[in-house]
C-alpha cells in the first residue's frame, strides 16, 4: 500500500492589482477521504481588505468561515466536519 499524500491548501495569486476588488483563488491538492478540516489564513490588513467568499466547495456542507480584522492583521478562520463522519474528497 502506498503512502498517503498530505492534503494541501494552495493560496493563489491575484491578477489586476489596480482593480477595486481582486479575487485570490484557494484550491486543494490531495484532499482525499477527509472528515474534518480547520485552519486560518492571515494577511497584512493594511494591504488587503477581506470582502467575501464565493464558490466554496458544495460537498463541504456546513463549512464555517469567520473573517476578522483586529489591529493590523486580517484573519480568515475556517472549520468543517462531516457530521456523519463520511469522508469527502475534492478534485485537485
């Protein structure tokens, strides 16, 4: 049996930095047979302001996201658990 690949979240880059709103893609690799996730994305709030999340994975029913901008730090915390403990997989 082969070694399982470590799941990864990849934060992409932004295009058109002069635009009023930019989109930064967040994708996954090796998201196979996962039952729960939790994490935080942080940024310098003087350079980037959080607006919203779009296109979150539909399979992750109950995904909870909390954005805060305390002080100079921006934080986006997320947590998800499959309440039935059924592992989920997402494409790379």
